[in-house]
């Protein structure tokens, strides 16, 4: 039985095999989605003094 091809070949779909293949190897696209809250913000958003991160 012939199966028709889809118009979208899945180039932009989520590939679960990249994560499920080897979970102990970190991928770079996972780290780009990480964010952390900034607890101490300057009064001026364009301040030139850096914000210290306290962990």
C-alpha cells in the first residue's frame, strides 16, 4: 500500500529523540531556555553599575 508524503516534512517539529537518546549529555538548546530571577534590580534600568548575583 502506497503512503502519501505529508507537505510538512517535520523540519520544525520537536524532536524528542535528541533529549531521550542520552539524558546525561547536556544539549546546548536546553541551556538557552533557562532563566533565573533577578532579585536586586537597579532603580534605573539603564544604570551602569552591574547587579551582583548572590547564589
